[in-house]
C-alpha cells in the first residue's frame, strides 16, 4: 500500500483512492445517522484528534522535535473560544471589578456595557484564525527557550509546558476569575456558519437546515470538521514537498549538516513549532464550540500521549499514516466501549470485566504488537526504493566499487 | 588583478581549556586553486575548518571572503556568505533521497516560504522546478545521477562522499571546503575522487582540501599549509613543502 495517494508517481491509483475516501466520507454520516447520533459523534471527535495528530506530525514527524506537551495548544484554542464566544467574559469583568475596582472599572469602560452584560461572542470566522494565531504564538514562545534541546531533554521541557498550561487553567479563578478553575467554562456558543447554527435552532431538537438539507447537529459538525481536516491535510502535504518541508526534514536528519547547508535552524524550528501549534489551536477552538463546555480535565498529560501515539503508531512523518493512526486510536476506544460489554454478555452471560479496563488493556496490547511488528508505524512513508521510478531491477553498478 | 584572493584568514587562534588547538594560523587562498591543509593527527586541521565555517567560535582572527569580511559566528551565515563544506564523518540527510539532499543545498539560494509552499503560485512552482533541475545537474556532474531517487544512506560509501560534494556545490559556494574526502576510500575510489576534484577546479571553483593522504594532496594542490600542534610549520607549493625539514620531522619524527 506504499504508493496510494502519491499523485505524482501513480496518479490513477491515487485519484481513485481519494475518490473512494471522499464518497465514503460524504455518505457515512447519512447512513450512520440511522443508528443514532453517537457514531457520528465519535467520528467528530476523531476528526478533531486527526487535526491534532497532523499538527503534531509537523513538529515530531517532519522536524523531529519530540513534543510531549502538545495538548497545551489544544487547551489554548479551547479556552480562547471559551472566553471569546460565551458569557464568560462578563464574569471575568465582574470579577475584576470586585477584586481590583480601579482596574476593573477601566476594563469596563474599555469594553462597554454590552460586553459586561453578555460577554464576548465572536463568530467562527474570527475564532479559527485567532485560535491558530494564539496557539502559533505560544508554540514559538515554547520553541524559543528549547532551541538547543533535543530528544529526551526537549521532551521534558515540553511536558512541563503542557502541565503548566493545564495547571494555569485549573487555578486562574483566583484572585480574579478568568477560567472558572476546575469547574470550567459553560455555555460556549455553537459554531454558526452563514447564520445557521450548527447546534440547530432552539426547539428544532438539534436538527440543522443548511442549503435545503436537514441533518442532525453532529452531522453538520462532521462536515465542518471534515473541511477543516482537509484544509490541514492540504497545507501539510504542500508543506512537505516544499523548500521548508525539506528544511524540516534536514533538521531532523542532521542538525549540524542542515546548519552547514545554510538553513537557519532557529527560525525553521520556531516555524515548525508555531505551525504545529496553530493546528492544535484550531482543533481546540472547534472542540470547545462542539462541546459547549471546556474544563482542565480535557487537557491532561494522557491526551498529549494519545496524540503522540497516533503519530508514532500511524507512521511518523507520513500524512496518510498519521491520519490512519488518528482514526484508529480515536475511534477504537469508543467502538470498544460500545461492543465490549454486549460481547461479554453474549459469551459469558455476565460482564466479567469493566469496559474501561478492558479498553486500556486491549489498547496497550495493540500498541505493543504494532511496535514489535511494525516499528516504523502501521503505514510508514514508502522507501524511496519502493517508488516506481527508482529503478531497483536495474540499479546499475555503484560508481566506485569495482572488483579488483 | 589576475590573482584574486578568495579566502584570507589572518591570525586565527582557538583554545580548548588548556589545549591551544590553533595558534596564529594564516591562510590565503587564490581563486580557482586547490589549497591543501595537511598535518599529522590532532594537528588542528578540522578545528581550523570548524572555526572558519562557524561551528566553533575563534578566540582571535580576521576573516575575509572574496575581499569582504565575514563573521564566522553561525554556520548558516557562513554558508550564505559562500563557504560550503563537507564533513569528515559523512553527514547526509540519511532518510532523504539523493536528489532531495542536493535540493536542501539550494535552500540558502532560494526564498519561498509558507505562503509559496501552500498556495503553489507561479513563482513558487518555478523556483521548485529550478531547484530540482539544478540538483539533478549536480548529481550528474558528480556522476551519481542514476541514484537520484535512492535513499541516501543506502548509497555506497564513495557515492555518499560524492553526494555530499554535490550538496555542498548546490549552495553556489565561492569556496568549497572538503574535510578529508578520501578518508576510508580504497585506491580506485581515491582515483575517482581525484578526477572529480580536478573537474570541479576546471569549472573555476576554489577548493580547500584537508587531507591525510599526502600523496593525493601533493599531486593535486596548487599551494598548501602544514599544521602541527596547531601551528603552521610550512606554507608554499607542494614541491617546496615536501623538502621542508620541519615537515619531514613532523611526519617522520626527529633524526631523519
């Protein structure tokens, strides 16, 4: 399966593969809606994870910078949406007025009475670029002090960064209440596109009417996330086959040689951090709008590990592999959750093992097996020799090695 | 002036703790020549190399490239200024194909950023095509065009050396600096390398060559410097250097 999706080397196969995936992707929600909304909801969350995995793939897969705190950018995007698209900002202003009256009144004057009453409600058109920009900025900010670190040391620093952000979110309710602390932010606006709320209008029981089609809310979000996913795939694929993409890989392969070839490794690394983070920020913003609620619990260290596992398990640096890894690791636990208990009931007549426990066991087993049998991931980047234009049958003699 | 000085290094010194790795080394390289830098093990050849290419910070010294002072403070600035180097222990981008390795070498002479990469506008497409074309030309020049799509770490040792030279040439260097390119090669491979260096010189390029193999250097270089314990002990055309008693002593020990 090495050559699928390689439009240059094998256009027919690639376009056929893409067409099949496109048809499946479009038909899927309409079919599965017949079996309830939960399946589409699972896939919605998987798509968010795929966005995260693709972003992390730029940092880890392309540039080779091990980032264990990647979920921090997801949190930043989510909390930014929580503040800028919910009544929360009114709470923040009130809290400032109560604690520091001078500063609070200044802010009140700055933002006006409307914001003080209802909070800020930005539209999705502002939220997505703002989320990307904010997370990208923090990505570069994290990158700057870690430029000289590699491998384990970089992993430790990024891990710390991820925890710092989560702990901040958990504790920024005192002395002024910004994030509501462990309680999280509620009532986040659903995404609304061209005046159509993707959560469905009030009283419509979550049915969205868009362009003359009626669909459940989860389906509407599904298509939004799908479009964002495709956009991110497009950007990363283009990036991979560009001057910058080669610079990322050069740094991963040999940083000293990359420097000697004139690559400004500082700038290129910061760019990798910022780009990866910005995708995480977009994904987080969408997560917040989709759930309508964010709390620090969603951004624990295990989440960072999950996203990293998607990248590593799928095939580091290989975009289709990373997507596959995302699908498997995001959807599998949910599917297991739905099937583990019924299967046990059918087999043994009772539930012997809790779904949650068995789920982790199976996941761990799957990871060990995959890493043993396919250390480069389930679907790694094809070797150059495997591509059709590398003439492996007739490679010619090496230029210098001759029999004497 | 017919003899243009490409590289003019004055009084370079470098100290590592208690070890004076380089003391007052002066090197002047004329455009279009092959300049040799030889010396016994630990003489400071690679240190000198790392200093002029920005990998180590010198304690003292003046640095001029093609008449303009340059500061060897960062390797990528040095590459931009026009010195390209290879490494004693081959440092290729192992997982990339041969042609991609050379394409990375074009990085410093090209400009497309994120915008060009994502939107693939005309200028970006043309630049990308030009990068690939030049990379293929260079692979052809060093004689490994048929391995363009091979993973570079799967190439034979001699071909990896050639690929490293092609990658360095891709930066359009004023000076090509080769750190022991013949290390680990057999006699046939050395012969091939020699031909390649002559071919590069014939294109009007200037080469600084660090080498262990005295025979190779003597036949190839126009001028040379001999280092011993970080100090230059002889400078001149190979025939003179060969007869210099200090050089003979450094290589063979006293009493000869």
